[in-house]
């Protein structure tokens, strides 16, 4: 298996893309440490995996808006492994609304804390385990609105603020950690399909197999990450940008 012995951490893994990442990497042989707001939600991802890959997924609860949860998540992972090779900052709270007052104060603060603050603290507390790896990579799932695009989005202004902060953090992180051999790259996708790695849709929707009218696929995004991780260590891919359709 191409990623046997790879140690991967994925946040926001109870559904959609985070869940697909966990399942995809486990089936490629990696040991995957997944988090969701509750351990029960993360555990559902693990129990839905077929075959021996299920034993390579380890579930944890972690609310990314709570610093104590992030510290505990990193501590528990550190008790199971002496390194992390890939950290995927996927978890984020979605918030929609075309008017600023469409969301409550608490919703606005939680959106920014879980996405921007959560990403910063995940890197801070997992950095010792990443530095213990011979091939450390950090992936940030930002979103097209984090790159300044407002194309057809119904996202609330707080979500734009959170993703903009995440993008800025990823940029300076790449510059500062690069010389130490820690690669940092970010994905800026628009809305994309949520096909499941176990489904026929996933098998039939890889890059180059969909029409120009169809959405970007989950599998295509997953394969972008796999491609970047597989590159020689002197190859630094800073970001993947996708044009909205």
C-alpha cells in the first residue's frame, strides 16, 4: 500500500470531505487520527470503513473552537504515535447569510474561532509531532472565498473573515516552516461534490472523467493532496486554486 506507515491527522472528519479523506488515506495504508466535535461523530466514520482499513482509523472528539480540546487531541495522538507525517486542517464551521445581522454574535465568534483560531492552534500543538517526522506536510482546506473570491457564495461575512485569516496564516507558515523541511500547502476549492470513497460515483469521477458543466469532485481534491504529498521533498507546492464554474 502506497502510504503504509504514513501517520495522518484529519480534523472535521465526521462527514463530507473530512470523512472522505479519512477513508481514502486509510485504504491507502495510512494510520489516520480523525477528529470531530464529538467522539461519537468521529467514531461513526471509523465504523463505516470496510475491511482492515477500519483498524487504521482512530477517532477522537475535538471542538476546534475550544483550545483545551485541541491540546487534549494532540496529547492523545502523541500517546499513540511518535510522529505525524501529514496534518490536514479540514474542520471549519460553515455560516451562511447575506446580511451581517443574519447570524448571532455567538455564531460569528465560533465561526472565526473554529476556523482561524482552530487552524493556528492545531499547527501549534501538533508541530512537535510533525517535526519528529522525516516527511512532514501540512494541508489547509481554505476555500475559494479565502482567496478573495465572492463568486456566487452565500457565506456569511464572518466565514469570509475566518477563511481570509486562515489563508494569511497558511502563507506565512509556508515561508517560515519551509526552511526547516515542513511543507505547507493550501487548497482553494469552490463548491464541490461530496462523493463517498466507497461508492461507484467516486470510482467514476476522477480527474478528467467529468464534463465541463459538473462540479469539482471530492476525489479530484483528494488526489491533489495525494499528488502533493508524494512529491520529492525539494518540491514545495504552495497552493491549488480552482476556478468556480
